[in-house]
C-alpha cells in the first residue's frame, strides 16, 4: 500500500512537473506565435501593396511661415528707433538710379523724391505715374512707406516701379529716415519699448509721490 502509494506518487509528481513545464512552454510558444502573427499583420497593414501609398510619406509638420522680418516681427515704429538716416543713405544707393532726392531734382525713371514723406502719393509735378499708384491716394506715412518698400508690386498691384523691394525692415526704416531728412521731417510714430512700459509704470508711481510733495511745498509757501 505504502509502496504502491509512493511508487504512484513519484511518477505522478514527475508527470505533473512535466505538465507544468509543458504548460509554461506552451505559453511561451503561444506568445511567440501571437507576436509573430501580430508582426505579420502589422507588416501587411503598413506595407501591404493593397494599402494606397500616401502622396506624402511620414507626418507633415506644419511650421509657421516666418517672414524676413524674423520671428520677433518688430513693428516699423520700433525699427525706426534702431537705425539712422546716415545708414539710410547707404540703402539709398539702390534707389538713386531711378530717383533724385535733392530739392528741385529732376524726375528720372522714377519721380524726384524730395520731401516725399508725408507728401501726397503720386503728386510730383511732371511725372507720368501709373494709374495703379495714382489710385492709392492719401499720403506717404511711415506704415505705408514700409509696406511699399517691402514689396512695391505686392502693395500697389500694377505699379511701374520696377524694384523688388527691401526685405530687411531695418533697411526700409533707414531709407525712410533718409528720405524724411531730405525735405520732409515729419514726426516719427510713437514707440515705447516693452521694458520702458514697465519702467514708466514705476515712474508713474514715483511721479505721483513727487507731485504730492510738490503740492505740499506749494501749499506751505
Ligand atoms: C528701377 C527704377 C526704380 C528704383 C530702383 C526705385 N524706384 Fe521708386 N519709383 C520708380 C517708379 C517708376 C515710380 C513710379 C511708380 C508708379 O507710377 O507706379 C516710383 C515711385 C516711388 C515712390 C512713390 C513716389 C510718389 O510720388 O508717390 C517712392 C516713395 C519710391 N519710388 C521710393 C523708392 C525707394 C526708397 C527706392 C529704393 C529703395 C526706390 N524707389 C527704387 C522707380 C524706381
């Protein structure tokens, strides 16, 4: 009985150990098969000839277009504070083949530009302007001059000024200052640097306090 039991237990133990091994092996095999199956499926799904090939491969990452003004996109009013009329004289070299700037200067391919800042658009006597520029109307203020010089044909479709434009905002600002210094002298647009805005807020509080002191002193006199 005892012997029988032990003799039965032993093979049974071995057999159950074998089952455990087989079960484990089965799981491993099963997992491997599943993995293989999935990878085949994945291959079919992503590379199968039946799948239409997208026109553009990979992800299309939208990148915001940056202009030549740079990512900061400073205002023309700010650019005007960073350059000088003297710098503008150098930029003017690109204009002088077509324009004179001296008072009473002759019209060339383009009109004489003495005193052009603040002047009426397309109003120089004796120059045959395009209908397009005549249609613009108004005066040459800073913002308009900026837009015009950046891309003349883009700003005034049909203009006969055959000039590609000045891509750098500093160049446009400098040459506008140069023109302003030649017979115009109109006021610069208001510009307050961001750092000064914060300073002014503090200064405002100081001014108020100073004002109170002044008022007190005035009262005591
Ligand atoms: C290839 C010749 C040419 C060059 C270079 C040129 N211009 Fe002109 N410009 C013209 C012509 C032509 C007109 C008249 C446009 C029209 O009637 O459509 C004009 C018109 C203008 C006007 C408007 C004048 C008005 O009376 O309203 C301004 C301002 C001006 N140009 C500035 C400049 C500046 C600044 C540059 C240099 C950065 C420059 N131009 C370069 C030919 C030129």
